[in-house]
């Protein structure tokens, strides 16, 4: 399951097999979130 946060504050869980279709139908309603990536180990 993938968790998708919508612009209206609602959180929806979508199964992997339905994710592509859900994204196509609801692209304008989905809130984008950016998380900083961790530091790489050398």
C-alpha cells in the first residue's frame, strides 16, 4: 500500500496495482512532499 496525501488534507492508501490509475485520475488533487535525503556514507 502507498499513502497519498491530498491537498484537502485527506490521506488515502492505494494498493500498488491501482496506483498508476489513481495518479492519472487525481494528479491535480495530490499534494507533493519533498523530504531531504540522508547523507551518503563514504
